C-alpha cells in the first residue's frame, strides 16, 4: 500500500435522512491511490446506501463526497469520470461475447477504442476467452468481465460491491490477486464485503460501519492489534486447573460464550477448555505451575486476534450479511 499516496476519494461528515429517519450518520473516511480500502458492516448497516451516494445515485442530506478533488454532487461529470464501479451484480449480456459486451459499454465513453478493450481484457485475464459467448463463462469470469467494463474509462477509483460474492475458493483467490495487482499499479480500490477473513487478507485499511455510523477506521493490522490475544487451555481435571489459572496474577478467566471468538475456534472448544486473557510470555511459568499441582495440560493454544473478533466486539455481536 502507498500510504503517502494522494487522496482519491474523500467522504466528509456525510449524513442521509429519509423522512425523520437517519440512515447514515456522520460518515468520514479517505481512500488513497494504491490502497485497497474495505467497507465492512452488518446487514442494514448502511453500506449500500453509502456506495449509492459515492456514485451519485442518491444524494447525501449533509456532508461532502469528493473524487480527485471534484464534488460528486456539484460536479458529477468531472468527479465520476475518475470512477469505475460495480454496484451489486455486473450487468452483462449472456447472448453476446465478452468482446461485444465491452464494445457496447465502450460506446458510452469517450476515447475508448478497440486497443483499450483488448488492454482491459488482458488486465482481467480474459483475453483467451474474450470472443466466447458470456453464457459459457463461469461466475468468476463474469465478475472479471464486469470489472473490465468498469476499467474501460481508466478510472483512478474502482468501487466493488461484494466482488467475491458466490465465487468458489479458487475464484476468490484469483479475484484477490487481481485486485491486489490493480492497487499495486496505483489504483484506489474500495471494496464492500461481508467476508471478514477476506477483508483481513485483502485490504490495507478498513472502515467498520454499524447502524449508519462508522465505528472504526484504520489499518487492518492496527485495528486487529486493539484486541488482546486469548490463550486456550485444555486441562484435566478442569475445575482445579481453572481455579489455579484464576488465582494467578495477570490472568483473567473468560467465558467463551461471551467472547468474540471466531466460529472455527468455538467449534474446536472441548469440555475441559478454559479461555484466558493474559500475557503470552507468562504461558511457560503457568504450564509449570499447573503440572506441579498435578494438573494435566493436554493442550495450550494462543488465539491471535482477528478482524472478526474486533467486528463482533464493536457491533455488539450483530450478524453480518
């Protein structure tokens, strides 16, 4: 990520009211060239409403949105010439070839010739199949064709709403590599997604939105570091082991049901498992103390903090889309 890159998208104090109901409340963030910015939130948080405001489909009640210094509402033609977007599913015509689809969209944009069509087909790695009918394409290929369409006008900002939706693991990996390549070439990429692990792998920075408000904005690793790591213990006998853990200074026993643990961790919790919040440097001494007390330590796992933990904590366990 180019953290010193120029600001391409600036969202400042944006609010949206429908009647008396406030849908979006004081949303503020910037997206810079060369970075992948994730937009993450539970169902009904306001992600789609915000994206619609970014591309001037609806207008904010207050605040400003600028792209490359141009106000999206006051100078839409100037601002949106720098934006490529796929909001919801990409619109493609199955009965046409990929090339014919791109030709159709190229006619709507000045300065997009056949050379540019060939260039974007290569960029999205569809050049081998671009003359085949779209109905023969996999879902991942259709998604890439949609992105090719968004790239025709050489945008500086690419807005992708759920770009990995419905893709298999191979398709998700390919999409991730492809989006990363665009950012490395200097494009600002704004990605809305409900896939927490995907955002953590893909994005440089993230905004977490809930009930129309942005709860946190920052680097993924910086936000994740706000969460303490957990240490998971499998002990026999459990009651005596848990009591000893609780009696030691600097160790707090936590109820797994109340923690923002990933589903994969919860699935692996066995009876006789204790979860502690503690400094991991204290683990060796704690193991020695347990063993000296005749308690069998069957396993010790350090659970590194994840974006999912932070998300669940910030949104108070709200479900995601």
